[in-house]
C-alpha cells in the first residue's frame, strides 16, 4: 500500500487500541486488576474515535481511508465468524447466532468501503472483495462475482511483478469457476508468460507445433 499515509497510521493506532481493549476486557474477570471497566471504556472510546476519523476521510474521497476502514471491518468479521464456529454447545447456540450476525454486519461494511479502491484496481481490495463474495457469511457464495474480483487482483498483482500473490488469486479463481473459464486461462498464461490458448477448443493439426523426431 506504499508509504504510511494518515489512514495507514490510523489503522495501526486502531489495531493497538483494539488489542488493549481485548486485554482490558479479559482483565475484568481478574479481581487484581485496577479499575478494568474504566480501561475498557477508555480504549473503546479511542477505537471509536479512530473509526470516525477514517469514516470522515473516506467520505472526503480518501481511497486509502476507504481501504483501511474496509480492512478493519473485514478483520472484525473474520474474528466474529471464528468465535461463532467454536461454539458447539446447544445451550450457547444463541451466542453463536449473535456472533454470526455481527460478522455479517461487519462484512457488509467491508464490502462498502472496499468497493472504492477495488474500482481503481487496488489488488488487495479486489482480493478481499473476492473473499467476501466467495464466503458464506453473507449467504450463498456469489462465485462468478468472486472470480471477477480475483481476476482483477491477479492481473494487477502480475502487472506489478508480484507473481506469488498472482498465483494465489489463480488458485482462488479455480475454486470458484470452471478451470476452462477464459479468465483463468488468461491468468495462467500471464503467470507463465505465454499467449493464452482457448483450451476448450482443439487446435487444427497443422497449427500444432510438433517436436522434431530425435535422431537415432
């Protein structure tokens, strides 16, 4: 994402503040902690202020702010979903339902904020949009839409010379679309510096280059 912008600094501040909030919440149960409720409240207010600053920057058209605001929401959605997955006891099924609702709400926020940088072909935003549409948190996966975003991310990564992440997007595309899909064929060709071949149509024999016979 380049050098540290104001939005990136705010994202890092949020991460530190959020981590302190989690520690403070855990400390509430420990009688040795000193005024843990006050700590939770203070860090929660700080985190909310940071989110409001990112929201304001994004509203002014700051693409970096949109990206990092989306990233915060995406990460929170993943945390809520992971917490819901580990709850299996029937007596706590309502808690799991609440976590899943929070995950869905946060993923919708992530979708909203990632859309702006994704339109500008930011490969990381496109990758996260692909993850959003291929997941089941928002309902049935929208695989074709996910493939479109993974394709955009793959092309952008490869054009930047980042074939490692480009290959990851290629794998993600194969998990969401038919391997013969033209988008997958094109990304494969770019990864291997080849001209794409329409692999669902057999080439005429006179166009296929055959290896010369080996000399005895």
